[in-house]
C-alpha cells in the first residue's frame, strides 16, 4: 500500500470511545478510498503502519515516539481496516462479467424465437 493506492474499508467496527472527537467522519465498510498518507508506527519498531485517506480529516495531536522524540501528527486509522484493490484488474473482471451476461441474454433471446 502506498500514497495514491485505492483501498476499500473492510472493518468499520470497534472504534475507541473518542474516535468521533478526532475525525470529521469515519470510513464505512465497503466504501472506496484513496490513501493520502502512510504513518509509521511510532509506538513500536515492529508494529504495522497507520493510514490516512482522502476525505477524512484527523485532528493533529502530539505523541511521544518509541525513541523519545515528540511529534505532531494527524490522527489516522489502523492499516488493517483497509484492503488495497487494483481498480484496473477489477474493471477488467467487471467488463468480462458484463460481456458474459450479454452473451447469456442473447442466447436466451434466440431460444425464445
């Protein structure tokens, strides 16, 4: 996943109690988003990164990193809440599905004649 990737929200449950105070809105399962920023895991070297998406704004806050530095960062989401998708390959599959459906309709129409 990288900045500019298309992602779909796969988990919009179990939010912390203060989440509505920190974002203008929340992602919705099944909705498509574009990654605007990837955030390193500042709390641990081994943890997964976080992600911000276009259209959803997080408040800025100050954190203390695992190496002791203070940083001002935007609230963001756990990357596990999103799955990267390839719109081009999904579009090709959709076009093939529509073409197959059209062939079935033509075949059924011929059988009715």
